[in-house]
């Protein structure tokens, strides 16, 4: 066993048998920790200076595949199959197939995205030039590698259900949860950088009525511009789910485009919402 110390927290042990070597190399992934500061002490412990992530599911494609591959590599170890008879051959096979499919899908979609950029550029050159473009390298589809075995949809639910089953076993403990990268709670973390406002807009004579979801964000910036314009008018900040806009305009009807961004800790979130076209008319 290898002692791990969380600064300000408990000392727990992680099984050896190859797992600790992964921990030394991938300690941030092993414990879902950010800003890791590893310091070897005389007693052989590793001091981790930052807090554990709240959720066991990283909700990130790359990290999810790494979790799948980690489970595929560690669950078959005798220390786990002995302690958890729930890890049958069928379960281990399912986890292996999930890990292989995860890698295949992640690799394939990355290749597809890269091919799309390349192929689109080739297509544009084919139709419209410029005439100096080198067209000798004719586009062909890039292979994804060996086709993975098909698995049922919602792989993360399968892993979550397996986690729940293992947690009911008396041998389950905090150290094992962390060693398997399954420490944390269920749920979806809110990431401001990924936030996209969901809203609706309805035009009435004399005003536009907006309704926006406020489950995660209570304050928003509303942007309006004339259809076809490149520049948005100054943002209108509002709180809560509902807001009415009354415009002073010299022309009616007025074709507009609207868009909303969130505000978290007084900082505007980066992603645009859906841009909606709406026709504004002055009051009757």
C-alpha cells in the first residue's frame, strides 16, 4: 500500500500492483485534482495541495475516455476482482469494449473534423480557385483504424451503474474510489466557459418580450442589432428570467437580430447564444 496525503485532509492508502506507478505519472487524473503540487516526503507520501473534484464524471470527452481506459486497465487486477465478485467476466468485457469504442469514437471524430476542413478547402479551390492552387493531392477519407465492437448507448450510465453496484459492497472505501477514479458525487458541474443561454423572444406591438432559463445563471446581457449589421448595439443587462425591451426607432417594422450571454461573478460568459431574427413594430 502507498500512503497519499491530502493537505488539510485525511491520509489514505492506494493499492500497489501497478496502480501507484500510474498515480505517480497521472496523479492529477487519478484523483481528479487541479493545480497539483507533488512533493516527495521522507516517508514516501505524496502531498497534494488542491481540493478534490466534486463529481466523479469529468463531463469531458477526453477525460471520459481516459477514465474508461483506466477502468479497463485496473478493474481486472486481482485486488479488485477478489474484493468485488460483481466484476464478472461479462462486466470486464463490457468495460473493455466501452474503452475501445471510446478511443475509436474520439479518434474518429477528431479525424473527421480535420478532414472536413481539408476537404472543404479543396472543394472551394476546385469550384472557384485560385488557379494557382495545387490540386495534385486528391482528397481521400482518412481511416479511423480497426473498427470497434458496437456497444449500447450511454456508456457513462453503465459506468455509473457499475459504480453504484460496487459501492454497495462492504469492501468499497474512499481509497478504492480514488484509485479507480470514481471518487465524487453524481451530477453535472457548471462551467461558465461552456455556458450558452437558452431563451425565447416574442414580438408585441411596442416591445419585445424575452424569457431566459436561469437554472445556472441569473443575470444576462441582451444584444440587439439590425438584420445584416455586423456590430451589436450596447448590451442591455437584466436580472431574472423575464425582460421587456421598448425601442425608439425611426422605422417600423424593423428587422432585428438578438442574442444573449450570461454574466457570472460580474464577468460575461464567452459563448454566443442562438442568434434569433425578430421583427419589431412600434406600438399601435
